[in-house]
């Protein structure tokens, strides 16, 4: 799982992904954030299937970063990607 922010994250800061009631601490570098590994990525994908939106937040250079994503159609897109990559 990878997120690309419009500006860099403050050095040493983490990002937090909120999907429904679940929260995930992400690793950051530059203007990117990633899941911490395969187990967390599977948990994120499972959460995406049951949520209507997600938000990723980080302390950015020059101020807070908060991006919101609506998840209508996410389960179908996840399934299509899995089939395409099989």
C-alpha cells in the first residue's frame, strides 16, 4: 500500500491511515507513505472492503497533511487488480 502526498512529510514523522474504525501507522519518506509489511497490507485491504471512506494524515513540511478518499467501488477494484496480477 503506497500513498503519495502533494508535499514532503516532516523528517522522522509517521503517517496514520484511518479506514472506518481501524487505524494503521505507516512508514514515510519524502512525500510517500507505505504500509509496514504484508500483514498490515492485508489488514488494510480487508478494512477497505467494509468502509465507505479512508483518510491518511501526516505532519508535513509546512503544515499538516490530510487526504480523504471515498471507497465506493473499492472491493470491485481490489478484486480486479488481484485477477490482473495473478
